[in-house]
C-alpha cells in the first residue's frame, strides 16, 4: 500500500511492533512501536547484507519526503555506496575538540609553546569550534570567527595554531589532503611594538632595584631584582632565566645552557658577562642548596608568576607601559647603539634567522643620527 498522511497518522500502536510497507519505493516502511513511536526506515541490502537506514519520524517528514530520501539512498547503493556505513562514519568522525587533544599531545614535549597553545585552544578555539567535525569546518566559518574576534593579535595566534592542527589532521586522514580551511584566511595587521627603556627610565629602574635589594637575600623582592638584572644583562627571554637551574650554568664557558624543552627555538645558549656571572654568584650563595637559580617562596620550586612583582617594581620606579619582555629589546637597543652588528646581536639574542633581528635595524640609524649630531656640536661650525 502507498504510505499516505492519513495512513501514517492512523497507525495505532499494537502489543507488538509492526511495519507498514510503501508500495512505491521498495524497502521503505513505517515502523510502529508498542509505545506509539513511529519511524520511517529503508530496508535494503549491501553486498548481500541486510541494512536498515533510519530516515526520520512523521513529525519530521511527510510520506513524500521520506520517499525522496529513500530514493536518494537507493541511488547511493546502486552506485556502490553504503548509506548506513557512511552515516556511521560521519557520526563517529573526530571533532575539533578531539583534534585539539591530539595536537596538544603531539606537542607535549614543547612545554612553553605547548602551554600557550593549550590556552588558545581552551579560551578561544574550542568555544567557537569544539563540537564541529574536523571534516566539516569551512574557511568561511573560520573567517567569520577571526573577523569578529575582539583581540586581533590573539586571533592571529589562535589562527596559526588552528592551521597547524588542521595540517596534522590531513596527515592523519581526518581531512582530504590540501583542504586546510585555515589557509587563505588573512591575518589581522599588527603594529610591531618598539618599546625600549630610555636612559632616564633605566636610571629610575636601577634606583628601584637598589631599594628592593636592600631588603636582603631572604626577601622575594631581592630575588626578583636579580632576575630583572639578569634579563637586562643578557637579553634572554623571561622563561630562559626564571626557570633556569644551576645544572644549566656552564661557569667555565660563561653560558646558560637552555634546553630544547624550554627554549623558544630549541636548545640554545645565553652568553653571560662578568657582571651577569657576579649576579649569579650572589644568587648561588643565597640559594641554600635550591636547584633553581631564581627560587620561589618554596625552595624546592622556581619563581612562579612575575606580573605582580614587575608591576610593583615599575610603580616604585615611576615607569609605565613597559613589559618585562621589553628588557630584551632594551638589551638589543644598547648593544646596537654601542656599535655591535646586527649579526652579533642576533647571536646574543638566540635568533635562528637573521630576518628576525632586522626589526632592530632602525636602531643603527638612530645611533648614526646621534653620532652626527654630536659631531656637529663638537665642530661648532
């Protein structure tokens, strides 16, 4: 019999489940359960095996719509497909949340970048895409999210992480090769920050550091002051010094050996001047056997968190809008102004690429202009 709206609505429940078969599409039926639930199914065979494809309920589909879906599924079967298996694969396909977990696991050895990636996934990417299937994520969806993000720089970093993860998804067979939807999404323009401590600001910072050091080696402020001194004296990245251990100091060669797990660009060395070595000697004498160069409140742990003491130091020095990372820029500024080449400064900063160091090239021009101005004053003509 032909399934009609009247027939479907009049299908009352019985003590045992039963089916009403459609006479127009072979295999299409309405399954009626004793509970009264009714569902359209398509019964068909794939490679000799009986299959049942759930199409929907009468609330969702009219009989004509159910027939249309059944005909589409039968066409897939005739073409060699298996609608039931394809639906199962779609249902079990990995989500962006699963991609995030595997991506973070794959980069677990990279502690610093792995921690940053985890924050970007948790705070920005998973709330936007977590429940989507990896194969279903589109470039347009990413572009809309990226454009609407209130923090352009953060959106750019998150886009980079998502692009890397989707590239891995292609390698793992979660997406077709060459289908990475993050590619082609244009990053927001970012203004390169060029902030260096001026000579006047350094004078005030030195005065504040001396006040903090007056509290003695047992005080947390004394240890933080030594951290700031080492950052200024070496141009090192914060984590390279803040999480350094005494076993990483090569006293004979005068270098800090930064392991790959903590370095931004892999294993590296930080050059230590005589003044930096003297600061380290003071820290070692006050360390009480702690394995950490800059120990925290607990001698068995390194210093954790720098923002509050850094802001307090800036307040005491009367300096504003200076990040702790700007101490690295300040080191580069004074090195170039003192006549060091870009290549030498890049080596001191641990840059892998000479292009990275070119952001400081304008400082050479600044130093040249100051030299010309000084010469003009000396000549007096």
